[in-house]
């Protein structure tokens, strides 16, 4: 894992809130969610973000400072404007795709922060799309959720299924890119989120009825 990625992981939660509360705070306000979603398109200054989220500069600056304090975002670069005035451009952590071996080699703290950053990114995009009506304006939008009881083998099979599904997603993306190159169609940016994890509550699944399989 690249050193710069490790350093980026360790910035989240650097304020007084800690990792988990920093993510909760970042997702607890519409403007902060929309700032995070906007920064997924690339670095931007406060004035640019104010235009994107359609809020006063002073309001956006306040939320940027809070996100920066927690390490939810960082300064990408600083430019001089109008003489000696410095203008910061902010960005979110860009994470590469990690292999199972790379994840296993991480310490628990870094894995916790990695999970937190992915939740922050995916949830901010989901909330921004919800407010924009993008989750209800297309009948082919995919929103699936449930709790499923799994034994040890089931957990392994499920993890393999998620990895296989992600490989399928990348194949669809590559084929779509090739078609767009030929047709000139701009396409639509989709968000893909695949989660599979143990539930926080430790209650056991209901017992199987006699003869049930």
C-alpha cells in the first residue's frame, strides 16, 4: 500500500471527534454531504463549492473548516490570487482498489479508517442523489437491502459473490466506454455501492423450524 494512502488514512479523525464521530458528523448535514459529493469530481476552492451547492460562501466556508478539522477532507493545493492572497483547493481522499492480501496486511486502525472513508464517500453520494430526486426518477435504479443469516461457508461464498459482481461491473464499464467512444454519447455517471458485513447487533438468527432447510 502506497505511503501517501497510509498517511491519508491516518488523517481522518485527527480532530476531537475521532474517526467514527467524524464520519457521522460529515454526513449529518446536507451541505456537508453535498460538499463531499462535489469534491469527488476533483479539487475545488470554497467559492467554487459555494456555486456548486448553491449556498452562501460564508456558510460553505464554515462547513469546509469543520470537515478539514476532522480530516474528512484535505487541502490539495494552494494558489496565489489577487496579489498575495492564498486560495486553498480542497479534495477528498482518493482510494485505490485493495487486494485481500493488502487489506489483511493493514492494522485494525487503518482498516477501520478505510471503512469509514468508504462509508463517508458512498453515503454522501447517496444522500445528495436522494435530495436531487435521482433515486426515484428512473425505474431501473437499483436499491436492495436485507439481513441474511449466514454460516461460515455462506460468509465465504458471499464475499466471493461480491468480488465477482464487482468484476462484472468493471466489465460493463469498459464495454460502455468503448461504445461511447464510437457513438460520442456522453453517458450518465452512476454510483455503485457493494456492501457485505456482519450486523452490529449480536442477536442470533431465528432457529430453523423442523424440516426447514
